[in-house]
C-alpha cells in the first residue's frame, strides 16, 4: 500500500514538473489576432514582452525572427482592440511594466489593420542615446558660439533692445498723431472716390472696351500672319520650281535647253525662220506662182 501511494505521488510530481516546464517554455498565448512590425535593432526585446496602448496592456510579443535584412517581430493584440492601419509601433526603453516593450501610437486612418498586417515602426531613444545627442549638441554650440560670435550676438541683442525701446517711446508719444493722420487720409480718399464714382466707372468701361479692341487687333494680326506664312510658302514653292527649270535649261536637256546651249541649233532655227519669212513675202508678191485657179 505504501509503495502504491509513493508511486502515485511520484507520478503527480512528474506531471506537475512537465506542466511547469511546458508553461515556462511556451507560455499560454492570449486570444486575439497577430500583427507584425520590423526593426533594424531590437536591443533586448524578447518574447513575452508587453504590447500596450497609452500604458494599457493589450497583448504581448510572441515571436522575434531575423530575416537577413531586419528583425521581424510578431505580437498578439486583444481581439476587441481595433488598430488603424497607419498606427506606429514604438520600441520603448522601459515603462511601468518593466523592461522593454512595444507601445502602439494610434493613427488617424479610417482603415483598420487586419490579422497578419505589418505596421510602421520606430524606436524610442535610450538614455544613452540622449546623452550622446546632448554631447553632440554641446560641441556644436561651443563651435558656433566662439568669442567673435558671442560678441556679435551680444551686439544684436543690444540693438534689438534699443529698437524696442524706441518703438515704445514712439507708441507713447506719436500714436495719437499717427491715428489722426490715418483718419484724415482715409476721409480724403473716401472723398475722392465718392465724388468721382461715375468717372471711375466710365474709365473702367473705357479700359474694358480698349482691351476688347486690342484683342480683336491681336486676332487680326494673327490671321494676317497666317496668310503671310501661306503666301511665303507659295513663293518658296514657285522659286523651287523655277530653280528646277533653270537647272534643266543649263544642263541642255529639252528643246529650250538645246536652244540656249547649242549655237548650231540656234542658227538652224533662225535660218528656218528667215526662209519662212521670205516664202511668206514671195507668196504675197506672186500668189499666182503658188495658187492656180482654173475657170471652167
């Protein structure tokens, strides 16, 4: 009997040990949906770290994986929480939950993230980062504000103070007078405009009519310019044709070309013309020689 009780106690302890190891190794994942984000460096973030919105815990980190280019972090979010797609997941340096974690800065989009979507990411500067930034700023300030620059800055501030004091004195002494002059100018302007409203209207009307006439003249000039371009094109075409004819004549091709370039042909043509003229003269002088009329 004692052996049986001991065996049962051993089995119970073994089951309890296995359960503790299993829970510690794998953790019970909360119900909800999974989202992703990416970082270049995670600096101590680990699985099980919290995910929060404005300090309210809504989930936890469930997986961290290096992709070869960056670190892909997946986390669960309570299924009742809807997160705009343009929200940003900030890797925090430590907060009320202790250690690192993810804090979601809610965006303004009307579209909400769906399971397995990837959100934008950013990293909150650490204290060390802030110290380094402060040291860099101090060095830059020291470089800028050397002795000469400090004197220049002091002179600028002194001049600015003098200018402000002068404006104050002007305000106390001369503002009433300035106001009176502005009122006087305003009344004078109103008088000019009020007494010449009809003239001003007539002037504006005349300017409008002049603008219309100028537009018409501009259109006419554009049309004339178009006609001139067309005429110039015709002249260029005729000139090209004339050049072609002259080239043909100079080369001796065609009847006109041979007449111009062949002197012997020209002499024969002139001789033929002279013979025809002599024949016509002879026919007129002696018609009976060429025309014989027989009467029956």
